[in-house]
C-alpha cells in the first residue's frame, strides 16, 4: 500500500494571498493528532504525530479498520457517540485509545469522519469554569449598553481562560476592525480604540470564522504536522474548515509573531448570519486550554451576540424616541391646505429632530424652502438633477456624497443626505455637514502585506498610524431614515391635498363665472326668442295688410318688395323658434325612461302627413326597439331627420326614406365602451360629400344657399344635442346624388357614457 502526505505546498503571492486555500493546509498543530475515517470505519487519513501520543505509527493505522487498531470497545463508544443526540461540537468524546485517555472532537468533512484527539484535561477545571460563568451572568444583567457588555465579556473571558489580553473586535461595513473593548495585563500597552484594516482578515478567513466559531493556536512557533493518506487518487485532500487542530496560514503566523504573540484563541461573533466581530485572546507564551474552558469562552461570545439587538436598541432608544415624537408632532399638525403652509413647516425644529439632521430643504413648484445648515440653492438644484439622472428610486441616502457624485463633493458644503422624491418635481432633503474624524490604525493599513527581497510577509510595524477622514458625515441610523421616509410620505399627501384644494377652488371660480355667463345667455335668449317675436308679428301683419290692398293693382311695383319683407320676417321667426328649441335642451338624462320608438315614429308621421303626401314620399320603417330616452325629444328628433330628408329630396325621383334598427344591442367599439342600440334613417335624396359629415351637425351650418333650400341650419345640430343629452351620439354618411344615412346610437344603460 502506497501512502502520501497532503501538505499544501502552493506558493502564496501578492496576487493570490486573498485566495490562499487555508481550509486545506494538509497539516495540523502538534498538540493533538488527527484521523479520518470512512463510513465503513476504514482509517483513510492520519497525522504523522500519532506515535507521539500512542504506541502506533501512521503507517500502521492507514488502511485498517478503526476497530482493528483500537478494539471493539473503542469502536462501540465511537458509534454510540456519532449516533447519539449529543451536541458533538460542544461535548467531546471521552475515550481510551490503547489504554490512554483522550478527549476527541468529531465532525464530518464530506463523507469522512474527522477525529481530533487531545490528551484528557483535569476535570477540576470544569467546576471552576462553571462558577465563573454563573458570576458573569449575574454581572451581565447589570450592564445597559452594548459597549459595557463587551467590556464585561472581555474581563470575564480573560478571567476564565487566563490569556494575557482579550479584545472584542467589531467590524464595520468593509470589515475594518476596531478594538471595541479590551482587558489585558497592566504591564501591556492597551490596544483599545485601535483600528485594523480588512486586509488583516481576508475574505476566505472571514468565511471560515463563520463556519467554525472557535480557532485555537497553542504555540505560535509550532512545527506543522503533515497529514498522510492512502495514495489511491490524484489531488486527494481533506477539508479542515471545522477542525480545531487545523494548521494556520504561514502569513498569519508571521503576523502574530510580528506582534510578539505566543498563543491565541479566537471566537466568532455571528449576528444575522454576518461576522459582526471577534473575541481575540492573545498570550505572550504558549498556552492551551481545555474543551470546558473553550466551551465557556464560546458561551461568552453567545452572550454578546444574543444581546446585540437588545443593547443596540437600548443605546438608540432615546434618540429613536425623540424621532418618533417629532414625527407624531409633524403629522398631527392642522395646517391650511395652501402652499404658504410650507413656510410654517420648514421652520419647525421637529423637522430637523426627525432624523437628527443639521438642515432640511423642501422644493415645491420650483420654490425652495430651507431651514438650518443647508447648501446654496444652486447646489440643491444641481444635486436633485444629478440624483434624478443617476438614480431611479424615489429614495437616496449617503454619508459620503463624493462616492456617487464626485463633482458635487468639490462644490458643496454637505456630505450626508437623505433624499425623498414627492412627485410633481417636488422633494425633501435632509443634510449633514462633513464630520472630520481621526482614526488610529495599528500600523499603516496600506502596508498589511509587504514584499521584499526575502519574499512575502505581513507588516512588522504596529505603531499607531493616524488617518484623518474627510468628506463624510456621521452615519444615518435606520430609525432616522425610516422616520424621514414616513414624514416624506405624509408630506407628499399634504402636497397632493394642497394641489387638489387649489384645483377645486379654481373649478369653483370657473363654475361661478360659467353660471353667471349662462344666466346672461338665458336673458339674451329670452329677449331674442320672446321679445323679438312681437315686432316680427307686427311686421308680418302690416306687410300682409299692405299686400292685400295692393294686389288689386297687379302692376304696383311695391308688391314684390312687400313679399320679400314678409318672407324675411317668416324666416326670422322660424329661426328664433329653432333657437328656442335648441337652447331649451338641457341635461335631462335623469328624466329618461323606457320609450317605444315605434310609437314615436307613428306620432311623427301623423304630424307631417300632409308634407309627406305633398312630396309624394314613401317611408318604410322596420321594427324599432325600446330605448332609454325622453319622449318629446325623440319626437323632435324623428321630425327633424324626416323633414331634412324631404327637404333635400332629388328633383328627378320621388323621395324614399327607410328606417331600420338593431333588434339586439351590439358593441360599437369606435364610439362606446358598452353595448348599444342604433336606428338608421336612409334616403335617396341629393346626399352630400362625406368630407362634410361632421360639419352638418354644427349650428347654422348649411351646405346650400337659402335660395336653394330654406331653413335655419339648426335642425341636425338640434338632433346632435338631443342625442348628447341622452348620452348617445349621431353620425352621418353621404354620397353626392345618391342619398344620405343618419344613424343614432343609444347606450343600453342610461348611466353608460361615450369613451
């Protein structure tokens, strides 16, 4: 059987150090040994140092069954452990291997059971850890802020573990770390408040911290122990992401050596599935701790992560309460529905307290209302134009405007903004000025990894390196953004109400003017249709009397003039009567009722029977429907259309008028969005050019001279107004010298309207 080691010998360079495969180093730390078992119990992997702990070598165990090497009793304890409900990452398996007691951590890596064995620790330590943990929980309840809790955890962890220094790291959005709390020996230089760049913990390391929440280095000067396996396939490897004994990246080891550290314990702080921070324990000589102490240290981390939301809420509760109170005050204001109300709103201090801003501006109808520390008007306009061009959302916030709009950073006096669009080119913006801050880095953050003639290594200088940060404001808290958003929504509604109120007032004034105008028109109409009737009647009486006297002398030259005067007066009287009919048709749809058009047709024909006989006309009428209409208006409409056909009859043929109708409602998509009924009046008269199909329905529109055809030019206009009053419509089709077709349309429901 051939065996090989799986030691990772890939060269780490500046271009791939952030992708170093730290999860498959192929080696472990020497304070324990490791075996990898297949599902059938075959020992597939084993470290070179197994012989340092028990009387057997890695070459002797590889390829053999676990039971064969360690006996059936050990095999059964192993099987009981992996098949039990025991929380395996909390309580290790206590087992004897070749008569020596070990504590074994077991996890599964793919299809391989990974066993990490360490000599059994003193049981007395567990009782001490329990007592210290109980004391810590009691003290924890007395802390209020998150920072106080982290300080207590740092103290408690150092007391439980015995490390020289315990730090609580807290990461920002870019994973730069800050020493948020610390407990250390009095003779050590404190690191509290120092910042460490995100490059100190590369991406793949952060991912491992999430998967495996405890990382232990017992001796920084350890010599890695290679893992051996059966050489039965190429590129064979073992993922040690969850292993406690996993060997560390040589770059990280050198980094710790440069800091003078001898041993470390690192515990991940996971919050909402994100690496929130770390508990970093440093010792300045080699140090190992028992599984019980490790568990207690992990529990310290759980105390922090379980309290993050609560403690941060407590920290922000006072300011959040102020924001809520400011929002309630602003949204309950009883202000007039007028643009002038913005002058009052903008001056209210609650508008700034809402999100703890230094200034605020509102733009409505191209007018800018401002309060507090705000940019110049031109800067506000430039910012709004830039946001609307670059951002598609109605919301935008930043603490560093130069990241998105570099041009504005150079010409503005604000760094942080919260912007909400309010529609109709209106918006509200809260501002925060630049906050210049000083950050103390533990060494130059740009030189975390250095390459020189000796190769690649981490920085060896941890002297305080000060950085001055400009161009950014303090961070907008989520409750501040939420409060601003709620008020922006309320303000949007207020502005819409102002616009609606102004439109309502505008329409009210227009209605008043229209009412007065209509009243005047009605007075004029009364005069024109009533008061003028009497003079016309007298003119007709006088001319009639004079004509009767002068007709005794046929040669009297005045007879022709008197006849023309009489005809003109008659035409004028007819015109006034038609105008009176036209203006009397008002919005009377509420008076509509079911009308049988067959009865309307019969009544209309009876009224003009003499005219029909006089013109030798034939009227053919099919069955007509019942419609929602007004009886006397329908009769007027039928009379006007039939009389119009008789008037414009062709001189060379007798007039024939055909009236047809739909028997069932049909959908007329071009005119209605509903089903409707229709009636057609077709004749064989002189017709008209289709280009005049719309104009013939206009008042006083005539296609022929008065000498050719008499009339006022109001007849078809009157028909159109009747149909509009009923919510229907009327159309015309014509062919010169062939005839005309007039169609009227009735909605089936009196509430239906035209599209």
